[in-house]
C-alpha cells in the first residue's frame, strides 16, 4: 500500500477490488441501444474553483473526487454549485481509509467509497445505483459520462505524468512510464472531446489524452445522482424517463 508524495501532490487510490456483486453497465445495457454521445461533453460550467480537499497533505483522493463530482452535478443539475467542506470530505475518508501498518500511509478502495457514499452520503449528498463502465470501450465511456454527468475513475499513474501539462502516453510502459510507478489516483471525468478527457485533481482541471486513458485507467464507474437528475430531465437534455428505462436493469 503506497500513497506517494511528489511536490505536495498526494495520491491514495488502492488497487481495484473485484466484487462479483458490482453491476456492470455493459452487462446490463446493450451498448447498441444507448444514445449516441455528443462529440464534446463539458460539465465544468458554473464551477469557479475546485477545492484541494487536503489531497496535498493526505491520500484522500478517493473522497476528494466524490466531492468534486457533487460540485459538478449541483452546478449542472441545480444551477447552484454546492461546495462541500473539507471536514465533510475528511470525515468520509476516515470511514473508508486503510492504513499501511509499516509506513503509516493512508489510502482507500474506490468500491468502499461508493458503498459508503450510497449508504451514508458524503456531506449530506447520497447516491443511488452505480455501475462499472468498461474502460476499453471509448463510445460507452463517452455515453456514460454524458448521461450520468461524469465518471468516477481510477488511474495507475506513471511517474512520467508528473512533469506533463497534459497527461500522455510516452510510447513506453516500462521504467518511469510503468503503470502505477507513481501510484494509484482517483479523479472524476468532467469533460471529453476527440483529443482526450479532462479530470479534476489537486484543486484544478487536468487534461489527459485517450492514449493515456487506454493504458493507465484501471476502473471507471457511472453513478446515478439526484444532484444531477433534477426537474425530471438530465441537464444534458436527455429525458429522465427514457434514461430510467435504459437503466432499469442496472438500478433494479
């Protein structure tokens, strides 16, 4: 278990936990039935700042990412951005964190965060069903991000990313480019276009290419949230009744 620190940038996502009970979007919904996603998705309007949530001091990226999703959802769904307190984020982290008995470093598993978030809420904001999204299918990734107002994802960060203004694959998967050579990191997807995606991390927006995604993203989840699905329609214009019909098997 490691939460490497470089230049006050903490990570903290622990390895993917496989659980047969975790719903898979691809298993329950035929991707050919899903609507065609737009070429560009952007869920950052209305958000002026993205708090650090102590991720420069401790490895709480898993709960910081959840708070950033709530911020983006409320801006889009309610038209009024709700920014959680750092205390709320740290309180959630305290309930899910695991501590290395040798190093004392802390981190968390994304599935543990999702389960806690659904059962207890984070900062008073609970979620409904969540489902794993196949990271290798770009169309499904785009569709899920658009319909659900973003994605909660995990990356196996390479050391090469630390110096890159846009995270990109260098053409190698060894040495400093090896997946996880920096550590595991949880972030949320808030934008995509043909060139790549944008996530929120360390109090700012960060771009990454699709080539980087293909090689370093090891888990992704779509989440059904009332913060996003307001007034009977998703903010992206997709009718909520049709959305619920498409996701009936997932949310059952």
